[in-house]
C-alpha cells in the first residue's frame, strides 16, 4: 500500500529588499553621473547629449506646458475675481435700493430640514478614515509624511523630468 506523507513546502527564497528611491537620490545620482562624464569622457558634451537629451526635452516640454497652464490660471483667476467683485457690488446696490429681495423663510426651512438629515458624526468618521492614511487611528505628521511619500513615488514612477518641468513651469507662470 502507498502511504502519503505530507511534505512541508520549502521555505521561501529570501527576498532582496529593494531600496526605496527618493527624488533626492535620483538628483544626486544624476549630478554625480554628469560630473563623472565631464571629468572622464573625451567628448563630454556629446556623451551628455546622448544620455540626457530625452530627459531635457521632456523637462522643457513640461516646463512650457506648465508655464502656459500657470499663466492661464492666473489670468482667469484675476478675471473671475474682478467679475465676482462687480457682481457682488451690483447685488449690494440693488438690495440697498430695494430693487431685489425675496422672502427667504421657505429657503431657510428647506436648508434646516436638510441640515437635520445630515449626520455630522458619521461624516466626521468618514473624513477621518480617509485622512488617516497609515491606519493608526490618529491624523498626525506621519499621515502628512505618507502623502509626501506617495507624491514622491508617483513623480518618480511617472516620468520625473516631465513632472518636475511641469511643476516648475506652472510656478513660473503663476508668479510672472
């Protein structure tokens, strides 16, 4: 007769820990590589062009797009502020002159009814649950660190040079 003896599975192979990549590490390595290339290469400009042309092109493209977006946002935000100021002034003048005005008690009654349906404690719990990224039951500086780490990972994973160029261009467009 055959006897089945249960075998224990082999232990899992040790997993080499991958070092988490940070933007500062990427920038440091890039600067070091540029320095090594300049010092050791017989044709440093050509070598740098071959290595970094695509990244520089993406950075500049992102910068131009970011600058345009920042300039448009700045232009329209100022236009919106002006339009709201003019509209508010007109409404205040019309209300002061008695040209507009409405009995607000039905609207207030509706708002009050909707307010009574709203469960603030439940909403607060939901908001805290969403903001507590590290799931430790508290919202503190560690949650902010987690947000920054997630942003950094996203930037590194999704084309760092284009992302940084876009951000730099948007800031330049907003402050111009």
